[in-house]
């Protein structure tokens, strides 16, 4: 699946009868369980619920392990998303990526058209964000690392974190606090600036989950 | 998944469960007709008040039409009417094939639109 087919909607001006048409964009917030994804989203945006009950289609073959549960044809995910409406008519959505492996199919759904992703890392357990980094590298989605500086967590220099995560020199690493609005704002700004800079590596692989 | 709603750990209480299985309102269909694919942040607009030609409108169709009088992103629509995303997509497919809604698809370029990025950056910096 080509994850880069869509890149946010900027409708032509003058469309729509019952009100102006919003421009829409989305950013993914990813990272290990309990790293502060929901906190980050709630710090800067209005949180709304989203219910999905998706058929397990061929999209999830090789992702959802359905051996032995052939009768189950749908899987339910209750999730939240964040929404920030701007006076310009832009609506920015923040989607936290679900943690459990059985919800990998949702990642593709969320990733289509995303501007990029913030991978939240906790220095006490950096390995928790490996899966997210892998996913975004493989699907060619630009991402930055935001180190959520918890109280009492060991502090590391960004370059130590880069080594621990085996990241290329181009991936920005920012330190932040998911509870602080200004900090979250800076994290998101860093991501957008990074995407705009064109400094990132060209997309190597377009398939998110493939034969590879 | 119970109903506690503390900050930062928010779940919405659905303990009662739906009265009808979700895909019953789509008559068991799990994919939109005509192979349409609707992205989460595509914007839906109701285009017509006329009666559909081939479709028998259900109450869920009507709710979608009523919400989409104002251009509404699919993710907001889904959140608002509290049906699963997959169900909303099927119902949207019905309405789109009757020409009763228009879905403004997000852009298809491989490179993110500079204008959109600039809007996002300006917006974030103004927060």
C-alpha cells in the first residue's frame, strides 16, 4: 500500500455550500506503552473518541495472527484522537498509534496522509519505541524523536539517544515534557520544520507491512 | 475498557453495548460500494436534499446527511455519530454513489503540500 498517496486535504477555495471547507492535516504520536502519548495529545488539543470496528481484511494478513480464530471477522478498537482548530480554517488531528500488535492494521489507516510522526521515547526503556521507529522508517514517514523527560528519569544527551536508537544523523531529537503545552508545541513545530526542510532521507520503502 | 475518565486515561463507557451489531446497519456489508476508499481526514459535504434513486435511506444515512450540511471531516463525523469507522464508510459509499454527498479526497501527491505544511507551522506557532 502506498502510504504517501494522501497528504492532507487543501480543498479548492469556494467549494461547499453550508460553510467553508476545512483544510485537514494529521500527525501521528507514537511510542511505547505508557510513554505519554495520550498525555501529549491532551495537553495541546481537544480529545474526542473514535470507535472502529474493522473487518480483518487482507490488509491485516501477516499482521493480525488469526490462526485458530477463523470465525472472528472484525476487531474493535476504541481510541481517542486530538483535534486543534485554527482560525485559518485548518484542522490538525493528532492520532496516537495503538500499542498492541493486534492493532497494527490501524497504523496503516492512521499513517495514510500523515504529515509525519512524533516518536515519544522514555530514557528508562528506549527499546519500547523500536517498533514505531521501524514502522516509520519502512513506510517512509518522516519522524522525529521526542524524549519525554519524566521526573527522575535519567537524562541523556541527544547524541547518546541517537546511538541507542541507531538513528541517522538527520533525525531530530528533541527533549520535552508531554505535560507542558509549550513543550508539546515545540515538539510539533520541530516535526513540521523537519518535514519542510526536505532534509530527511528519501523514502526508501513505501510498503508499511510487506513481504520484507 | 470501563467508564473511568481520569485525565490522560480516557475510555468511553460502552458497557451496555450496541443494541444492534454494528454491521447490521450496513446489511452486513463491510466495504463501501463501488470500491470507494475514504481517508480519515477526507472532508464530506452533503450536496443534495433530493430523494435518492436506488437507495432506501436509513436513519444512519439521515444522520450523516444532517451532520454533513457543514463540510465535515470523516473522523469528526464518525466520532459524532458514534458508529464504527468501517460502518460510516459503507454508509458514505451509499450516499456518494447516489450523489448525495461529495467526499473531498486528500491530496495524492507523493510530497506533502507546501501550502498545507506552512498552514500547520503557522498555526502551531501561533498557539
